[in-house]
C-alpha cells in the first residue's frame, strides 16, 4: 500500500516524502552528536571550508543544511529522470529511496562534503546526457567538467569521477579530441580560479592541490558496524542485486537514450565502489554518491517487478528497518 502511494506524483506524495524524511532523520535531530571523526573536518577542501564557516560550526545549523541538501538531492533525482525519462514512468520513487538510503548510517547524518558533491554528480550526469545526439560542439561537456571539478572542491575523492567524463564522451557520442579538450577545460577552470584566489591571499597557488593530495592519501579510522546495522544492510544489498538482475535483460528493449543513461549509472556505481575499496580516506559516507544510481535501480525494480506482493513487503520492511536504526540512535 505504501509503495503504491509513493509511486505517484501528486502534491500529496511530495508532502509524504518530506514527512518520511523527517521520520528517518529523527534520531539525528533529537539526539545530535558526532560519533565518528573524519579527516575533512580538520583539513577541508576550500568550498567545504567555506560551507563550514557559513554554518559557524554550529552542529544544529549544519544538520539543517544537510537535511535541506538531502531534500534538494531528492528533487534533482526526480528532475533527472523527468528530463531523460529512462525509467519509463514518471515517479517520485527514486527520491524516496534516496531519503531512505540517507538514513542508513546516522553517524554520517551531519554536515559533510560528500553530500554537496553528490548534488554536483547529478547535475554533471544530466549535462553529459544532454550531449546525446547534439550536432556540432557539445559545450555541455564543459559544464559537466566544471561541475565535477567544483564538487571536488567540496570532497577531494570526487576527483575520481573525472573518469565519468571520459566514459560519458565515449558512451554517449562519437569521441573526438575536441570533446576531451572541452571537458578538460571545464575541469581545470574551478581549480585555476581557486589557485588564483590563494595566490591573491598570498598562500601559494599550489595550496589547493596540497590539500587535495592530503585528503586523498590520508587514512581514517575504521567505521564499526554494529550487528543490527549489518543486518539492515543485507536487505538493500539483496534488493540492489535483484534490481540489477531484473534490469539487465530489459535494457535492450528500451530507448537508446534510456539504455545509455542506465549504462552511465552503472559506471557511477562502479566508480563509487572502486573508491570505497581502494581509497584509504573513504568510508561508508560514499553512500551519498553511490545512493544516486542505487536509487534509480531500486526504483525501477520496485515499479516494474511483476510480483507486487514481494515489492510491497520488501519496501515496507526496508522502511521499517531504517526507521528502527533511527530509533536506536535516539535512545543510545
């Protein structure tokens, strides 16, 4: 019943999504604390340092800003599908799934640089897909490079998503040197502007690159999952597996643009997974980035899997387990 309601697109669904978001963040709102120290708090990238200064270091204000960005991310996920229509049904379900994923790890429901980077990831993916069948010079590739580079000025490990530009150019349109130059110019521009800013401040134009290097190579303490959290992760993990297995056979039956969009989403998930495995400075906060493709995969499965009883029960159980995580966070 809940899933059937949330598949809709009316204003009532929007209100319900906001209510669900509040419920799934209630533990962090009522019991605000930082339980996991992260390197980017002591050595932040420039734009994240600016964001921290705007919030004044106030944890409650930072939490409100973070929650607002989650709602913005939910809106952008719906907007991206509306612009490309790769899920062949207009639905708000990807937004709901992302909100649920955002509540899996209460320790990361704080002001952080990964969430702003995820917003730039959605925008960059939209720009890459806009180059599909564009005749002549695809200037949207400059915008995509600019967005990814700007996201990197929040979160250092976002730099690895520069690979998405190369993949997107090869995947979406005939690859040529001109496209790569345009994308590279877009990537270089925010770093050039930031280096110039540091030069004016007499801090050395190389400062931003030194922070970038320290952020990527720095190590962080392991994030210990308790038994219940580990149990809860099994369900979305299985749902993701079934979603991918369900999606792969039907990819070739859809429009070419839809197929290419899903391929791009697979690459986003692959890059996020590779960063999580190989980068010493990445923890489960990567959920903010990986949650983008996962939201679409799960939404596609929940909408189009024929056995509706299974999807209704799976969705309700997922929601209940995530809500219980927040309740435990509230009472601990």
